[in-house]
């Protein structure tokens, strides 16, 4: 069984994630992944998010970006401004049951919108 952390510790861990995303000179980004590769790179705000009650909520939503390829979205990674992956394996879908909420997950050329993005600490 994995360890269980108290709320203060969970918030502290998530604040380190925000600090790592925001550490570089530029802004971090969310890499939206498809079955064929990167669907879009969405620039994040600085600060990239806020932490409360064990949840990191990304700032400035909705955010968007032009799509790079037509594909089905299967996940997302969060990177700092140099492209270093800070968080990986995020789920993407059309409801709040997912880490990253997007109204559509099959993308054809155009703009992809990020409606809600959170990471829940454990």
C-alpha cells in the first residue's frame, strides 16, 4: 500500500510541481499527446497554477493552441520552459473525471482548447 500524506504535505508537494514548471525564464507548456505524436503544445501562464486542498489548478484557463497533427488525444505531459517533463501520464477527456478537460478529444486541424486542468495530489 502506498503511503498516505496529510494535506499540508500534499499541498507542499504540489507547490514544488508549480515551482518546477515555472523555474525557467520562459513559460512552461502542456504537451497534448495523440496516438501518432504531439497534437499541440499549449503555453501555460506564469505562475502556471495555484494549489488548494490538495489540488493544483492551472491558471488562465481556457488556454489554446494551434494543432500540429490530426489525431486522437490520449494523454498529456507538463513541461518547464526548457522542455523538461515535470509531470507525465495525465489523463485527457471531456469531463471532470479526467486530469485535463477538453471538449473534444479527436482533433482535426484548428485550435485545441484547454477548458480545465488539475492535478490532484496523493
